[in-house]
C-alpha cells in the first residue's frame, strides 16, 4: 500500500522506543509495518533508542504501536513512550539519518549465522557464494564490532569498508533482508581472508590452504568474532597432544566446534534440550556426553577432556567456521588463541607474536575486533539452559530489575577476583559484563580496566555508588576504593555469599519488599561476616541483610591458597578432623591412601596444630577436592580450577542409579545447624575397605551432601515461614548436585530458584553486589 502525502501541520505522534533496538533490524521492521498500514513519517536511531514520527488514522496508529512493542525477533522492547507532535510535510515513511542523544540503549550481542545466509554461501553463482563475511539483519557481528552509538556503520569496525553499488542497493531496499544491515559486505567491498604460513601470505585459496594444514594434523590460529582461536582436528590424538604441549595446557578441557546437528549426534549423545541450546543465536559451548567409536567412524580424541565424561561442543557460528567445518568434514578443536594463563589475542600483531610457537599457520582477515569476547558456556540443568560463562553471544544483553529497583541510582559493582566481571546498574536494568578472567594476572587487570572504561563510555554510565566484595585484599576491592576516592563516591562492601544469593534473586524478579529467601551458597572460598573463610552456607537473605543459619562445619585449609591447588592437603585435613591423626594413620594401615603417600603429612599436621597458614573454612569446593583425592581422581596438583570436582562429578555420573547416600551429621551450634562431614568420611573409608567401586561412592557422596543441605534449608524455611530457596555459588555448576538439591527441595513443596542468565559462580557476583548496594544506598539517603 502506498502512503499518501502528509499535509503541513497534520497531527502526528512522536514515539520513542528503548531497549535492545539497535543492531536487530528494528528500523527496517518499523518501516515495513508503517508501509503496510499506510502510515507516514520517519524512523531513526538515537543514542538512547529509536525515535519514530508517525501520522495516519488513529486506528492504524494503534495497530502500529501494538506491533512495534513486539519488535523483530532479536529485539527487546522495554518502553514505548508516545506524545502528540506535528509532522512536517512528508511523503511516505522513511528511515532518516541517525541523531545524537543520551546513550542508554541496549546493543545486541553477536548473532550466529542465520539459515538464509547459510544457504546463500553454498549457492553456486550467488554473489556471496563462499564468502566468509556474509551476514544480514538477522545475524552476524554486533557487539564485537561496535565502537559507538547510535548503531550505524560509521560507529563500527566496518567503517573502513565502503559499500559497493550492489551492497548499497541491498542496504537501501526495504524488501531485502539486508535493509540497513550495518555489517553488510560482499567479496567486492568487504573484508578479505588471508592465510599466512612460514612468513608467506596467501589471499587466493586461503581457506583451502588452512584446510590442508588441518587435515595434515597441523594447528592453525583463526581470527573469529571476539578473538583468535587455535584449531586442530578433534579426532586426532596426536594433534590434540601437540596442541596441549605447545600451549602448556595439560588437562583443561578443550572446546570442540561442529558443523551441524548431524555431526553432533555422530560424536556425542545430546538431549533435545541440549540440541536446542546449541542452536541458540548465542551459539554457546554446551557440555555433551560422548559417543564411543561406531563402526568405521572416528571418535573424538580422549585427550579433549581427560578424566571427564563430557566435552564442550559448539556449532559453527560464522560463515568462516561453517565453510571450514564443511571442507574439513570432521569436528575441530576451537580453543582460545592464547598461551596458557594469558589473554586471548584479538589482532594480527598479537597473533603472530604470542602464537608463534603454537600455530603452524594463521587464518586472518582485515575486519578489526572492537573488544575481546570469549565463547559463552551454557549447560542444561534442572530442565533449563543455564550460563556457566558469559561472553560472545550473551554480552552485553542486560537484565531487568525487580520493581523496587526500577528507579535505583546508578551503581558500579566490581565483582570478585576469580572469573571477574563487573555490573552497571541503572535505568531499571543491570548490564553484566563478559567474563574477564583472574585478576591475579596483571594482563587481566589491564584488560579489566580497559573493558570497564569501554562499557562506561559506551553506555554513558555515571555511577552514584561503587559496590565491591567485602574482602579487603581483593584486587577488585582495591580498584573500587580508588574509583570511589577519585569520584568522591560512597564505597559499599558486600559480603560474598550474600551477593551470590542476591544475584539469583534479581534474575527471578524477587521484589525488594518481599520477605526473605533461604539461600544455599556453595563455592570455594569467600570472606564471611565473622572474618573467616566461608564456602558451604545456608543463609536467610533479603536484599538488605544476610543471616547465616547453617552450613558445613569448618575444617583447616593447610597452606591457605595451596590447599585449593593440592587436593591431598584437604583430604588429610578432613580425615584428621573426622578421625583424629591417630585414626587417619590407622585407616592408612588397613587400606593405603595413594593421595597421601610420599606427602609431608607431619609438616601439614604441625601447621594445623600451630594455626600457621592453615585457616579454617567451610568450603564446599575443598570438600569435593578432598573426596576426589580419596577416590584417586584428583591429580596431586590441579592444572585448572575445579579439575578435581569436575572429575568427581563425572565419576559419580557413570555409577548405576540407586539411592545410597553417605551420611552427614547435623548438630546445633551457636544458633545454627552445622553439617558435619565426619560420619561421611568414616562411611567412605568403610566402602573402600569393602572394595566398593569408586563410582558408586562418588554418587553416594553427592546424594549425602544434597540431602544434608536440603534438610537444613527445609528446616530453616519452615522456621522462618519462607517458601523460596535460592541455589548459587560456583559448586552449583555441578549439574548432578544441583539437580539432586532441586528434587529434594521441590519434594518439600518449596519454590527453587537457580541462576540462569548470570553464572552461579563468581562471574555473576557483581549482579548481586549491585542490587544489594542499590537497596542500601536508597534506604540511607
């Protein structure tokens, strides 16, 4: 339907739309709706969203507003504000040039290749056949290329690529799916691929050259959307072994990329929900069960995830990955392009320098990466997909705040030191950053500061208050002190485990005025309100306060931080606490404990007796480490965080299903219920003497801990008149344990909340810090 000309002075509406409405084809969507309804006016991007001026019959305008509230598929419309205005003389409905404005709009995350573009790059004779930078309004790079707002091509790293006549025609054609697609490109005008090997650069046939190196068992460095990957054949033990040796990554799992669902089911045993998660536009890494070798088909290398029963899998999410996988015909390892412990590289200079001793060739291109984004990781737990690591495809999507926080002041929360991430809270939303890494590393600290400046500038966030973890020795705490001092802002420390529970409360919309929840916070170590190390807590929480009502009995952690890296230390400490040193020695005489053989047992015991570098803590993470050491699945020294616990979970998952549980004791002490592991250790030692296989013992340990935690939480909920239990902390990434807890708590008619979009571990901590600080600040002013 063609729209008639508007008369001068005709009454019209000015409509402002906020939310994730840039980079998702929102303006073309509005244009199509307006033309279908015969309306006149214009639509344009502003820094704070999308602005529409529209004129036409009132009934048509009502339908128009109803449809734009829904938006295109990838949009998130938060608010539609309408007011009367005057429409200057206009014919039809147009997309106008972008305008400035206060920056508060959401930027969409990078989107995996859509089905239409996948078909196009495989269509012989098509203009983009075989072109690895093909994209449209439904897919392609977004946050990784954005340099400013409004979201237009000049504010992306595509600014240096001028559109050719054909691309410009598609960009200007409302009937085309590339209508106002900012990263639009083609072989004539877009980025170009090159393969570099032995100092020689090859543009023609670059992809084929990379395929040849891979099929010969080599390793290539590949420039993706948010950084470089290192790739090799995932079915080759030799290639995987070589990659691990060169990268100095002895055991940490390696992610695998596959081309399609058929390839996934050839090598893994995904559930329907896991397959759906793989096909999410975020294209996350998803842990999947492994399928053994079938007939003459190859299997995935056992070296991908030593000691584990699952491997992290993602689907190809760019045309480059898609075509590479198709030509190789086999799954590829696709792991971060970095040296072990260093940051993922994002530019050619860094790739040639840092990966020189790892890669045999470099598959590069000339589209710059605006910001580093690791692949996101998600897992299916208790019937839903849940974020383990937040990165490409998820950041910078924001989360809505509960009604009581809708008008909260702007808060900057700085998270913790491990799995660091920060949160910008304001305008009724919370923006949790992508995963940054461990702030003990100077390079990560530098990256954290750069990313913080980037986000604060991009989203024009001006904090009124700074929130930090209460631990005074954290790097993030020190940074918060500096920012607060420089900005003359209040600094609000937040207790670690309170923040874990609050983060999950925010996600589920728990209102500020609602009553408390019971929280089960299980993790490694965080500073507790009594000044000791906590990590296995049952809490009664709202956004203001946190009361410890139960949890694991504290045990010495000999060596402090060393106890988190050497599981045998915690095994000795737990056995001595349960049996006494003499009892432990007696048990060792009846049944050797290989984890303790050749260890300086006397020295460790002396440390514990003297209280020297052996702080007591209630860490659930260290309890898992100790059990993994007992069952001989933990290495003497961990090569990555969570290694022992992940191996223990894998061992337990392989055990036959039954109801056996190792018993934990419960006792009242100073008004709270302590979960005592001593009976569990005595029972576990008896199973070893009886010759029970390790798998059933590992499963019984999980059941026993789940039963004990659930029992205390149920008692606390009934005593306080609470109907909701929140599960959080890094140990909740253990799917087996989390699902056992959910089953037991739901059987008691309790509502159970698990983290979904923010990681249960420290990667989601800043969200809880921000909410707690906002409530406290509002109530103090």
